[in-house]
């Protein structure tokens, strides 16, 4: 059984989806770390524990961003295996 190459339209859709994902992922990491750091900063000011909570909650935000990226990439990989570009 011979497989047909993907049509140019499907190929362009997959390329656009991959480019959008590549542009989005850095913002997820930075956004998670900044949001966590800001929340930690506010908690530090309230509890007078500077800079302990800012570092801890910022690291948790970074970890949450990484976890979200891994979920998105896993979902994209499954969808690409089905031949679908979107998720």
C-alpha cells in the first residue's frame, strides 16, 4: 500500500500551527515565572520574608509553565500522528 504525500494545503496548515506553537511557548515559560515571582513578591511584602517566597513561587510558576508546555507538545504530537494540525 503506498501512502500519498500530504496536500499543500494540509502541509501549510501544519507549518502554520507549528510556527504558532513555537511563538507561543516562550511566553508560557516567562509568563509563568513572572506571575509566580510577582505573587511571591506580594507574599514576601505581606509576611516580611524577602526574597524567599518570591524565589520559591517564581520557581513553581516556571515549573507550571514547563508542565503546560509538555502537555501542549504531547497533545500536538498526538494530533500530528492522526494527520490533524490543530488541537
